[in-house]
C-alpha cells in the first residue's frame, strides 16, 4: 500500500495582535461600551484573539492511500461540526457538514474530511462558496468518481439581528461526478446524509 502524505495549508493572513487589540478597543468604545470596568478591561484582547482564531486556517497533513481493495461504494462522514464567519457581517455561522465521495484509485484518511472542512471554513466566508470549495478541493486532490457536500448552518447574522429568524437553518449542496449524474447515487448520498430529497 502506498501512503501519500501532503502538507496542506492556505495562505495565512498576516497578524498584528497589538494593532488588532487597539482596533477592537476603539471599535467597542465607538459603540459606547465602557471598557473601564474590571470585567471589560481585557475584552479587546480577547476579542482580537477570538477573531484571529476564527479567521486563521490550520495546516494539516493530508494522507491518502492506494485503493488496493477496489472499494467503490460511498464513503461518507456525517455531521462534521463547522464554524465559520459570514463575510458580510463578521458574525459566526455554525452547523454541520456531510461530506462523501465515491473512491477512485485513492482513498482518504477519514479524519482528513473534517480537516478539509475546517481548512475552508476558517476565514470570511459565504456558505455557498464554502460548500463548493470543499467539493472542488476533494475532486482535485483525490480524483474520485464523485463527491457530495451538504452544509446545514445557522447564521447569527440572520438570527441575532435584522429579521431575527431564530432557528432558521440554511442548507447548501454541491454534487460532482457520479453523485450529480446518477439519480440512484445522488439519492443514496442524500439518504445516508440524512437529507430529505425529491
């Protein structure tokens, strides 16, 4: 069996923690938040560190293996936790991703499906783009027979402000290859992912 490791990273944004903390303090003060109280004095620093974590993707080692057994059935990881930041309001959206693929010549270490989701979730995002980026990346790196990605998420920019549609969930999907072209494969993917379909 041939194991192929690959270091995976996206360009990391340049951080200036001190400037971010000053900007957070100025931002909060401009909104009338009194930072002189003991409980709020460290808030700008905590806020800057929290956003740095949300906006910075982590590197990981991608591991693929020869598909020696010729496995040709769906591989699916359900309910991968996802957290990202809406690029329009910089408020979080949280939910789950269901990611599956029909193997070709290579198979993927299972934990790496969650790593790929995390890789693209970190940074300012829109759910539609995130869904497609995950599917396209898996297609490009695995050359599988098909890929399916479904994301179900609650957007705090919609539930905490504006329309305040508490409990509303947005669902997006991207299907490629056999999972898009073959109705039976598509139905199997949605059924195993726990998504109702027509």
